[in-house]
C-alpha cells in the first residue's frame, strides 16, 4: 500500500479541492486513532472474490426498438446508448472493495451501483452492467479505479463524474462538466443518442448541516438541484434522468457500534454521529433529513421537468431503507466499508437492483425498500410496457383534463343549437 501513501502526500501537497481537502482532513483525523496493526488488518469478508459469479439475468424481450424512438415515453433498455452519473462518494464507490482501512481513499468506480462497468453482470451487478445485457455497446460505464483527490482521466472514470465529498451546491458544476463532456466526446451522437443519467446527492448536506445551517439548508438543496436539472433540460436532448431519493440517515448511527474502525464515520458525518440520542440536535437533523425528502418529492411531482425528449424521474426505493441486519437484529457489517459509512460491493448491488426495478415501475407503484436484509429480486421490463416509465401522473391528469374539456365545449354548442331549434332563444 506504499503507493497509496504517496497518493495521500501528493493530494495534500497539491490541495485537491475545497471539499476534497476537507475529506482528506477528515480521513486523516479518523485514521490517526488506529494502530499500525489495525491500519493493515485485512477484512476479506468486505471484498468480492475474483471467482464469484452471479447467475445470468435474462428477460423475454431484450431487443431495442425497431427504430430509434423520438419520444421519451417509448425508450427501452436496449435503446439506451449512453450512461452517466453525478453525485458524491456513494457514486464514486469509495472504499467499496478495499481490504484494509488504508484502501478507503480508493474510488472503485467500476463497481459503482449506478454506472460501474467492471466485467459483466455475472461479475458484479450494477445498473450499467444490467443495461449492457440489453445493449453490449453501452457507452460511459466506469471502467476503472481512481484515488480521491488525484486527477483522473475519462478512460478511468467513464461518465461517472461524481466527486467524493461533494455537497448539493457542487452539483451545478458537476452538471456543467457532464454536459461539456458529452457534447465533445468522440463516438457519441449528442443529438440522437438516448442518454441515461443517475443523480444521488444530498447526504453530505445532512452530515454537514450543523456546521452551516444556512449553506446546507433545505432551500439551498432544492435550489441547486433545480439549477442543475434546468441546465440538463435546456441543453441536453434525448435524456432520462433518475433522481434517487436520499436515505433516511438516522439508522446509520447504529453502524458505528460494532468495531473501533467506525471512528472514521464520526469524522465523515459528525453532525449525525455526535449528538446524544434523544437530543434536540438529533431531532432537528432527523426532521431536516425528512424535509429534504419531502421537498425533493414536491419538486419532481409535476411535469416541470418533462418534455417530448427529456424526463426527470424520482426513484424512491431508498426513502425508508433500513440497513441490512443479521437474524439477531445487529447490523450486517459485510455491507459496509471499514469506515462504517459507505457501501461494499454487496451494498452497491442492492442499490443497483432497486434502481433498475424502479425504472420499470409506474410512478404510483414504485417499490420502496424497507430493509436491505432481504436481497432484492430483479424484475424484467413488463411485456405490456417494455419502456422506462417517464411520464409523470401530473402530465397524464393534465392530458385527460384537456380531453374532458373538449367534449364539454361541444356539448354546450349542441345544447345551444337545440335551444335555438326549439325556439327558446
């Protein structure tokens, strides 16, 4: 692991980024409590053996549309040509396959739940690897690993442009980076190719809330999310955006109990872990977390971000998610990295399956995971509707309302004609 210490030193000397510096400080603050023996202790149960294989996933219809769809309502999985992701350390997959605490700064982007492109579906379940079963030529899946804070090339990141440690106020910058990257990428038809983007961000706002309640307010969360989605809608044709609902974070406090290694969790999310159980500070944070969820639902409930070739869809499967537990009720630590905050590959795979299922469920019937203790079973796109669900209920009701108004006007004209004919007018 000597190369990693060189990477750490390089990052510190070059001042990685504003939030990046904070992340490194928090990481270094956390590991200083470890003995050398603890730093190098191996945890093989948190990694994926190279020989592991999933059973193949097959569906009755895995074909693309007969011609490239022009409407966002008729896009099949096999029609997706480009995949991308924005967000924070949950999307960079930091520490996801690390064997020791020293491996936490490694971003295992190629196994990230929403965009990892390592191997095939049978090697690791990610959204990108599922879609590759339908379209093997999918562009953008993350092919490699990176080290947090060190400059990485697109040949390593793919279109996974998430940044570890970022808050929602950083999302417009990520969005601009993505748009410019897609527009200038050789081999990508910016105007014609259907693109699938997944965004999950906001948990760091909760973690940092007590440090600056104005900066990390609910209003700012919604503002920067809105700015980013409007940029995408105004500039990117043929795109479906999954906005994934943020987790309820209070139960992550339970993850810190089993091992001393969870001191890192206290560094990364002190606003969540430091308040005393039952305290006013903790109650406020729980309420803020809930308000983030409610306001995001309100923002995306209507058809504001819906047009012929563009749609933003809220995928709510994480809304009530409880951490995975063992039969005795204790947290299953094999789902969590050594910092007791981020997910291992096991956790990433459950997120990928939850997201895929939500994409093929209508707005009113989307699965919400109550616990990750039971593995999620993948569904196939319904034969009667093999398309990604994109049209919001509000748009449907608006359409039916217009259809109802037209007959009403015709009925009035008919009634007036009858009245005239009968001599009442």
